C-alpha cells in the first residue's frame, strides 16, 4: 500500500467531503505511520511556500505540476488541518466513508493502510465489516431503480450544463477577440467551468492546421475557464488537454523548444489528478507524437503515435485511429521507409468510410499518393489521384488544390512526361506565390529547378534562384532559411549548382519550416 500522496491529501480534504472527521482520520494516520507523516509535512510545506491554504482545489494540482497559477486561483476559505486529534475509526465514520463517491478509491486504500498501523482501528473495522456483510441487502429492483434515477438526474444536469455552456460560448465569441481572455479571467463574468472549457478545446482543434494563432487563443481561453472550476478529475483532464493544445498551436508555428516546455506539465497533471480517461491519454500521445516528429525524434514519435492508435482502436474510435495513421505516414516518409508509409495510409483508409469522414479520407489518399511517388510507384499514385478528384473538388480548399497540382506534376515527371510536369509545377508555383505561401512556393520552385537541371537547362535555374530570394525577402521569412537561399543563389550564379544541391536545399527547407532555428549545412 502506498503512503500518503499529495493527490490523496487533496482528495480527502476536498471541501465537499466529510471534512472534520476525515481530517481527524488523516491526522491519526500521520501519528501512526512515519512515512505518511513525512509525506504530509512535505505537501503542507509546499502549499505554504506557494501561499496556498491547506484546503485543496484545482490550484494545488497546478502548483504541484509546475504550471504557473499566480493570481488565478481561488482557494476555499476554511481552516487548516488540526494539529492534534486522537481519532480512531468508528462504525459511524466507516458508514459515511463507504458512501463517499467523489474521492474514488483513495479512502478505502487509506483505511486499509491505517489498519496496518493501528490495532484499535483494525478491530473497529473488522466488527463493522462483519455487521455489514450480515445485514440483508436491499432488493435488486430497488437498487436498479435508484441507479436509473441517479443516472437520469445526472444526464439532465449534464444536458443543462452543456446548454448553458453553449449559450456562454456564443456570448464570448460575440466579443472582440482581444477582449475574450480578460472576460474569462473575470470570475464575475460566468465564463467558467468544464462544459465551457470542453467547447473551447473543440474550437481549438477545429482551427488547425490552417489557423494556429486562433487555435492557441481558444486553448488559452479553455485553460482560463478552468482556473475557477471546482476541483475534480474531469477539470484536471481538461486543463491538461488545454495546456497540450496550447503547446500544439505553438508547435505548428515552428516554436519547438517553447512548445516542448509548455507541453511537459500536461502528462504530469493527468498522473497527479486525472480521471484515467484512455481517450484523453491517447490525444496527448497523438499531440506529443507530432511534437517529437517535428523535433526529428522519429523513434519516440512513432512510439507515441502507435500508443495513441492502439488506444483509439480499443475505444472504437476508428476515425481518430485513422487520423493518427495518416500522420504517422509522414514519419515514415521522412525516414525514407516508403513501404511503411504506404501501409500506414492504407490501414487508415481501411478504417474510414468516405461518407463518415470525407475530409480525412481525402487527406489519407493524398498522403498515400505522395508516399507512392516517393517509393517510385507513379502509376498507382496517378490512379489514386484520379480516384480522389471528386473528394478534392468537394473538400479541398484553394491551397489543397494547388498541392494536388504539385503532386500531379511529380507523377508526370516520374512517368517521363517532363513537359506536363513542367506545366503543372509552374501552375502550382504561381498559385502559391499569389497566395503568399513562401515555403510551398520555394519547394515547388526547387522541383522546377531540378527538372531544368535534368534536361541540361542550367541557365534557366538562375531566375528561379533569384525569385526564391525575393519571395523570402517579401515574406520576411526567418534568417536561417534566408541565409541558405542566398548560398543557393550564389551557387547558381557561379554555375556550381547540381541536382544534389537542389534536393539538399529542398530537404533543408522542409525541416527549417518546422524548426526555424535549424541552420543549413552544405554537404555537397
């Protein structure tokens, strides 16, 4: 049996539990078990150092996890734990503890632990348990009726909370974006609680991949909405997820060290006070896998994605499992393991029905076409792009249509139709430039440069290199990428450019897009 932990202390001292008697029980346990006494002293000292009362709330979970919470927490106003209470177990206390639901399994475990150290408590418990077993149980029908009534009441409460949260969300979204966070932080505004936070996290998800700043903003609002929430494992779950979503939005913006630092408390929060929801743990694995991928920690990324996929499959969340497999394809493609990339996307498509998740089915086929191209299976990629055309017309935005054109250019080149490939690459390049998408503009321009070099048209690469520098100057892209493109332009001017350098530059740009601090290293 484990000794007292901060989580157990928080659970047992929750203002909603049997306050006085449980406090006495805790103090008695501290008296008879030295390790529990040590654990309690460390917990109390930590809270005192943070300026928190010895009554818990969501705040202690945030503080113990290292999440900044200064000025944002409301602690219940009640006294500290008594310094001395000579309080053995009593039959009445055991009756009341047996009915406590909000503390999960903590109370039964600590009662068992207490009996190992106190003979009096053990005798009281044995007598109480013998009497409990001997008493006739209530009828099965009565028990079922009570359970159904309780479930109905809970369902009604949840529906009412969800409806109220939806109303509050509409009010919040009507505010100018710059005023929303202050409104949520104001405890008097009513923008608080798990139901509202859940809706805000959903909004954060919806914003990606195209709107990382908006995703960040909604995740911050969700975290703020939980600062004043009543302590519960569900609130901790949502806070951990909101924190992970903040980190994910930062990751998408290429700020990887900052994203890693912000993400780290999320898993600790779940271990400390979460509900154990497997779907929530899977979502965190999925998000951390994406972070590891962008950090080029591919082995760890694969492990996280596989954990997430297994959990989603076990929980019958087929769409989420397919989404993870589509993302995992990019890891295998980066590693040059094209057969595994193809299998990953194929497995995702087996889990999906186009009618149920058309967007995801479209992207799974699109990624599969790229994997087939990378693996040299151009005819299969061509057939797949043709099959995907209807979905592309229905669900692909303008940028997606340009990426399809780009993929079709790769297929044409792979099949030896260089004239068609050049036309498709040029169309995609011009479209990306008009829409001010610098990295895609650069990458498809390098496809053209590679094609020209293959045909011996070295002079035609020079205006492409100059155009790349101009694009990145206009968009004020980070200095590392700009320095690499200047080196590339100089190599073209000196007629020292080669297909090796072009492909090396393309690999570098794909990496620096995710990690802006990465410096170019010419290995040619």
